[in-house]
C-alpha cells in the first residue's frame, strides 16, 4: 500500500514509517503539521493515511481538520486516525461524512504490530476500525434521538463491536454467543434504530455510525 504518515513527534513518526516498511508497505510522504498534511494528502492521494489529531501549529485538532478537508476533495480517502485523544465533534463529522475507509484508534490501545496493521489494511479496503473507547464516547454523548435508548444492554454491546468493524463471527466469539444469536440481535437493533439492514458489513456499520452521529 502507498501510505502517508502525519505525526509531529519524530520518534513515533519514524517508528511508524519503519513498521510499515517492515510489513512491505511504501510510505510515500510524511507530514508534521496540519497544513502539511492537507498538502501531502492532496498531492499523493495515498491508499491510506495515518494521521494524528493534535499537530502544530496549535496542537489542538489540526490533524482531524486536515483529514476532513482532504476527504472533501477526495471523497472516501481512507484515513486511520491514531491519537491519544477522542475529539468528539470532528470524529462525528468524519464518520458522518465518510462513506468508507474510516478508522480511529487510541495510541494507548495498540499493543501489537499485527493489530495495527490489520486495522490499517481494513481501513484501506474501505472498512472501519474503531477503538472501543472512541465508540463508547460517541455512543454515550451522542444522538438526541430516543431510539438509541430502546436498545438492550446486549444489543448495545453488539452495536459497539459492529462499530469496531468486527464481523458477526468475531462478535460471537467476543461475547461467547452463537452466530445465529448475533444475527438476531443485529436484526432487532436495526429495527429499533429504523435502519434497513443489508449484508454488506461495512455499509451496515457505517450506516449505524452515521445515524448515531447525525
């Protein structure tokens, strides 16, 4: 894959570049500020970008705003946000505006290289890779629509795992349930949320995320 890495900390940026190269991927450009990130994404249009949230010049939300600007120019540009922070407002805008290829991982939650590479490849392929802590914040602070409150605890757990990008098989394994049980919970929660179910997993997850953050 052709990858852009946007991270202002030298050691972390260099480590990411070396890790990606070790797995056979090409880092076509790096960036250390928000404006640089917009420029390299516009120039290279990578297969996927890894972007920090807080970057110079203000160390607030430049990375996310750069991603949103780039995706307005190149809809569907795959981006994996890698940060220590959950910026709820812009995370919601990213999820609502993105039809595919969106990920948001917290740095403290990545414990293995394979975990990170798997998430990156999933995003590059048009899927989702959401950190459970990110999903939890978005759900608990989210939609004013009362239908979310009609979900049972189990349906909510299934929804959170779906939003991480997990398949029904993986959800069943995580919750120690059968796949048929997960299918029933999925059908039920979609009915309660008023979302038409389909069998294209990524579209289904993104539809839920879009609804929750509208």
